[in-house]
C-alpha cells in the first residue's frame, strides 16, 4: 500500500463486520485503507445484523444507514417494515 506524507493509511486484518466497519469509518475520514482477509469464502458469509436503534445510529454516523435499509433482506416470516429514524 503506497502512502504519501499527508495521507494516513491503515491495514485492516479481517473482513468481518468489525474489520469492514473500521475500514469504512477510516476511509470516510480520508484514510487510505486496505483490508486483508485469508478466507476464500469471505468473512461475511453466514452472519446476521439486527438493526436496532443504536445500530442504526452507528450506521448513520458512518453514512451507511440509508444504504443498509434500502438493501435489506427480510425473512419471509417478518411482517414489520423498517422506518428511517428521526435525527
């Protein structure tokens, strides 16, 4: 990963939910970020995310809440509809 004197860089080891969140947060603040993952299947296979109030606020601070709500995948037995939280 190349770096200039005025750009901070980070190597994130692990592409799980924590690693990708850290990478997104740093990149959003102007960091040059590289993510390393050893799994050939991808670390995000087989996980779930419950979007509660605190989760949505954290995603909103990262600029990802609207994208997550738009791209949601609901189980067939879910009958509730998410709403955009008020600021």
